[in-house]
C-alpha cells in the first residue's frame, strides 16, 4: 500500500503536468492571437467553453523566468472546458523586449502586459460569453509570480480613460499557481532561502561578473535604492486583507531558512506568503509533499471549485 506521502507526491506530479498536459490532438483556440497591444507578443488565445450562460475564465500566464516560453505551450485546457470554464492563454513581452522598449525596471513588461491582457479579456465579456467577475489566474514559476502580482495589486482600471479596455478592472476572483516566487525582495528571499540567487534579472541587475551571484550581489547592494520598485512589483509587498483566495503548489517540502536545491521553486516561498496571508485573514492553501490540511490535490481542482462556487471565499 502506498504511504500518504507517496500518494500526495503522485498527485503533485500530476498537477504539475496539468498545465502542460498533452492533448491527443492539441485544441485550437476559439479565437487565436487576439491583440491587446502593438507588440508581436501582446496577444491572447481564447478557448470558449460551451454554455448557455456566461462562463468563468481561467487566465493562464506561461513561465520561463520572464526570459523564454510563450502562450502556445499551454495544453491543459480540457479539465476547465469540460467543467464549463473558458480559458485564456496570454503572450507578453519578455525582459529583453521590455528593456528594448525602455521599461525600467524591465519586469514592468511581463507584469503590465498581464494586466492589460486581463482588461482586454474583460472587455470581450459579451462577445465571448464570459463572466467578467469570475476570472482566476494560474501559471508556473515566473508566470505564477505574475499571477500573484495581479491578484494582489490594487485595481488598475482607469475609469476616466477614453480607451474602453483601460476602464476594465484588473482584479481577480482567485489565483492558483505552481512553484511560485512570492517575493522579489532580495533581503527577504535570502532570509527564507539563504542560497537564493533568483530575481536580480527582473530589475535589470547583471553584476560585474555577468553571472547570477554577481547580479544578486548588486541586487542586495542596491536594495535600499529600489525599495519603491520592490513595493510595486513584489507580490508579498502588495498583499492586503481584501485580496482574493490563494492556492500554492510546490513539488518539494519546505525548510525555512535552509539552503534549497531549487532556489527559484522552493516551497519556502509558499510558507513565507502563507504566513502573511494568515496574518491578514486571506485564505491560502499551501500544498507540497507531506503538507497538512490539503483540500485540493491540484490547481485544476481548486480553480474549478472556486470559480463555480457561490462566493470567492
């Protein structure tokens, strides 16, 4: 008989595969490459669930460290479509493209693009038969960080804008992510994960040696001067009591304050965020091998239940 630990591990591996589960025949978007900006990456694919009434939406942001990947890599639409939930997969400017566009820090590119893509989706509510209130974001790794940033950031809707897309809300119903970086504060990350060297690239730091360690040394050395950036772009820093429910999934158990094998995907990120969520009474389910109080085995189960529930909490 399998142990509870091995069973949960199997479920976690299955959940990690769900975001990119291969379909026998890849699904074609109902609407492909719908633009939300002028850059070639600023496009979304929309997969419409069959329904007589407006459907909830899963809003997928691909990972890749904000340095690679694209919206076409997502093949996990089926569970949501079968549950009557439509799906959006977004493209966005990667860090080099954002830097080329003059954005400082370059992480603005992926994050602001995600917000604009969400507004575009809401503006299509009538045309696409979607419930613009019930949108849940998901993704893996850097896509997860972007999803959490969206979930915690104050609404960026501009009610006075002449652009109808810009008038739409950027708030979410819920967020469920895999192996998320929950902070972009170099000091906080090193407290949680002493050997962490991830995150300097988001703010454009390269260091004198041109490697991760020298870049992170510069990141730490200049932390005081970029505190406004951290306050604006780090998900942890943005979290407030009115934010939507959170689901965090990792494939290794945490060990706070101890070196990690995979620093960018450590469950220590999840523990740090969950502790803050508890202080603010924001519902947060943290899942990893051996985790207590697991209610949902994977991201799909969580999103389907939340998006179809009477209330978000």
